[in-house]
């Protein structure tokens, strides 16, 4: 699974990274997780506010940090595919 967190230098992207890393580790989910701060790359997803979450190339959300259950949903949806 490929997970990309879109974020600028704010702490929200790092917080999201830590949440997702912990979730994947505790549920034995193999994932490549990275944070990208590249504005050009972030703009390719058509978002104006960060953080954003991209799972397997699909933008799941942006501009907020959803609760743990929603993050779990976004990731498990991609496992089932």
C-alpha cells in the first residue's frame, strides 16, 4: 500500500503521519508512508488546504485531520480492493 501525506511545514502533516504509522504498525499493514511538502506535487491533487491523504493514488481527504475511525476506513477500503 502506498500512503502519501500532503502537507506543508505545519505540524498537522507530521501528526497525521504518526497516526497512520501507528495504525499500520498495530494492524500489521505493510505500507510505504511518506510526507510530501512539494507544492507542485500537492497542487496536482487539486487541493488548496493541507494536510491531505492519498492512498494508492486516490485523494481521500484534505484540509482536516479526521478522527481515527475515518482514517481507519480510508485505509481499510484500499486493503479490500
